[in-house]
C-alpha cells in the first residue's frame, strides 16, 4: 500500500469531521454504510425495521461518542510504508488492497450478523480530546503512531509489539516489561533476614514448638511485658529489646512540620543523634539541637557565599564540630557548628591539586556529593565533570583524583567508618565503582557493580565494609555485596550504554513497560515501589540501635518515605504529603517563596517530593526533608515518631504543629493583627535576632 493510498485516513472529512473506520483506509473500498444490509439470524430486515432503527437512534450514537469518547470506542490502526520487505512498487500495493478488501468483506459479513456498523465522524476538538488521553498520549509520544495497547494477564495496560517502522524509537524487544523485574519477595533477601546480619529473628521457644505454634509471633505488648517483668536471662532481654525496636516504625502523622521558604534538599541526624542539619535552596544550612529527640532547639545557621542553584550536599564531621557543605561549584565550605563561633566558613577548593592543575568553572562543573572520612581528616567529593576527589583538610589540597566515570558522579561515600581506604561512587553512567586507595598505582577502580539501567542518584554504605545500597533513576533501589563485585577486566568488556535509555527523570514518568533488565546484574536484592523522579532521591540503611538494622528506606517523589524489609516487601510507608497538605496558605506561599516555580507548576496545587529522610539512631523517629507546598515551591522538614497508629496523643505540645525555620509556632495567636510568621520575620529583620 503506497502513501497515496493511506491519504484518506487523514483527508476524508464530512462536515468538518474526520472519517474513521476500516473502510476509510483504501480508495477502492466503498465507504458508504447505506449499501450495507444488516441481517439477523439469516433473515433480511424489512424497510419498517430500518425506519424503527433510524427513529430510535436519532443521532444518539454520535452524542454518546462525544460524551464518553475514550471509554466506549475501539480503534484499529493500520499503517503502511512505501516499500515493504519482500515487496516492490504497485505489486505490493495491489496485493495489500486485495487482502484488505477481502478482510473488510469478511468483517462486514460478521458484522452483518450482529447489526449495522456505522462510520464515526469526529470533529477537530474531539480528536484533540482523544489525543490528550493519557493512554493515547503514551502511544504517540513514546513509541510512534503504530504502537497499540494490549492487556497483560494481570489486567495492566502494556504496549504491544506492533511499532511503526519509520518511528525513531526502536522496536520493542523481547524480554521487556514489568514482568522482567526481580520477583518479590526476594529469596536472597529472605536468607539475609534469617542470617542475623540485618536484625534478630523472633522465634518461638521449645514449648511453643511442641504446641505446634511455630508461625505465631509474639506481639510487642507481650514482649514489653516480659522485658518490664525482667523475665528471662540477659540474652532474652537483649532479644526483646531488638524485637520491640523492629516493630516501632514511625507513622505518617507528623509531630512537627518545620517550614522553609525554599526547597529542602537534604537533612541528617548526627551519628550520636544529638544534632540535625537541613540544607535548603537558599544556600543555607540550618542546625538543630536534638539531644532530646522529642524536643528540638534551634542551634544556628550558616550560608554558602559562593552558592550556585542550591546546597547540593552536606556532611558532619565524626566529632560534630564541623560541617562541610557544597554547591554546584568547586568551593566546599567548612563551618564550625559551635553557635558561639561566628567566623566565616572556610572555603576549600576541591579541584586544587597543589598547583598541578588549572582552575576554572568550565573545567570542573560542580560538587554533587561530599562526605567526611571516618577520622575526620579528609573529604571525598563527587563532581559533575566525572572525577572523584579526595581532599586533605589539613594540607588544604586534593591528594587524589579518581577518573573512571563517563558521566556525573551523583553520590560518594566511604565504605568503612573506621578506615579511609575503600570508597564508593555512583554515577549517571549507571555504574557503582569501588576504589581501594591501597592499590591505586594505575589509578583504576578495584571493581564495579552493574545492574542499574539508568543513572544512580545516591549511594549509602552500611558501615561494615561489605554491604552497599544505591538508588537509581530506573525506579529501583539495589543492595550490593562487596564480595560479588565485578572485576574491572570484565567490566571493560561491557558497554553500560547498551542497557540504558538515558531516561530524563526530571520530567516524564518512567515507562515500566519498556523496562529491560541488566544482563550483568550482580546485585543481591532489588527494591521497587517508590518513585525516583524530579530530583536525586536518597536512600539509607536503618540504624542498628533504633531498628536493629532491619530495614532500608528511601524518599520518593510521590510524597512518601518507603521502608522495606530486606526481602523487598514493604514494611511501612510514611505519608509526608498527607501530613503536610494545605498547612500553608496560598498567600503565604506567594509572599515568601524563594522565587522559582516547580517546572511550570506555578503553585497550582499542593505537591510533595521527599528528597531525603533520616532515622534517629536511638529513637523511633524519622525526619523527612522535602520539596513541598503549592507547586512544590517551598520546603519542609517533617518529624514523624512511632505512636502505635494513633492520630493524636494526650501530651503537650500537640501533634501536627507547624513551625518556621527557627522553631517558632506559626499558629500562635497574634495580638498585633499580623500573623506570627510575619511578625517573627519582621523582628529578625529589625533586630537581627536568630533565636
């Protein structure tokens, strides 16, 4: 079939409408419905029957299609090229036309037994409405006009294998789709949970086994009672404490909501839990005293004098005395956390190699990630230019530059808190690389982890020199074992670009139906369910004291914190969006926003993207830092505690309080006519009071 033969699909119109239907595809096929005679049970319909049909319909079919255009229509799309494989010129066109005519005759006969088949006329507005539907938009924007939808066994819509040969997107390959994700629960994850490395396992005692109650688990109330009564030996008491900690996952109801006038990018507790910091897009890091985790106190704030776009990352020294924080530039600031210390932060030039390298923004880019070493003497930084730098704080220069990634390095960390030798780096080139500073003669990595099919957004180490966690733009979080890393010799033979689509996570949703697993995936467990969109979402191991190292958790662009068991099943979900929805007025957002819009959102609706979360090391508390508000133009740090599923408590202060960055209550009564928020800002502007 030639291009001229397919022209009537778009050009044939009546009364300003486009004609749809199989008969409109070919010129030599009559498209007049009136020549078709429907029959029922082998008998012909009389003229009286036709009059009854016409009087009953009265054009109602057209109006039904107009009112419910998408749900009540079925479409058959036929696409042809000028020259098909094995056919040339008019011979192929004639054969196509004959085949189509025969097929149309066949369908007409079948339709005749069921009732008259009429052409549907669509106006221009109706076509625009049709193409605006989510399903059709996915067809045309992602896979060309020739891709249709089919239904999987589970009832989900998924793209079929039919593709237009002239489409710029490749044909869908075998072995793609949601069914190709690793199964949940993960058998490897179950083994890890039973191993004791990720928390103790609650098992019935001998008497319970004899009674045949192996599947029964002691409830937390019973375990608490046993602990309080002091029953059992020291080992039993320690086990009870661990089991209790495992069950105390914080709830969605927020204890307090700390509001910022700029998006909040990250926030973490110190290792001892006495300190918390949050980083916002106004180039400010705010610090809080959390020695009492249920009653925070504002500590101090520091600024980045060379800020570019936002504070990208921050890291606290092991002794809590210094905070290093970065921006999209080559200067990392080092500030003292002591509130009595009012000096300007130290400016550390990460790309300074002691005079051996040139300087300049065009050669470097910016720092996406920065971490203190376990001894507090060095910083490791991942950059947008690709190299990883190790900076000696005392010498005030970088002592090592690691080249191995071909794209932005979004995340770095040390493998062991007690040793500065092992480093991890995750990149947009989809690889996670392991560096051993004791064997860097050739400047190469010690090994590589492959398995993500899109860029890596964050890397976290368990701190035992063995297990690593990473988040990826392929909407998965993966657990790795250092003993299973790929050798660099094998990695050199694999092209990571072969398995990636270079998905731009900032704008469209991820198409899970086109997911293709990595052929060389060496991860232990794959976690999925959260959304890694809009920004570099972070993930972490849960702390050993408050959770018995039982879980892994991550932020999500859908406004939640996801807590997973090691077998990839969902252990809990903290709804930050639900906790913060409409807690600030539109007028307040318009007045106090930092001066940007959320990808054109313009403050149209309330949305939340949880970028980072931190679990307190010794209390059942999670602090989630988010883009939040009308159009996600502002930021919040929400503090969630375990409350046994209660919506409120009897203590004071009450749950759900909204505070400003200085922990002043924004809902306190105002005697001057101004809101407490506005009066507080005015007081600080006039008197410079930060307390």
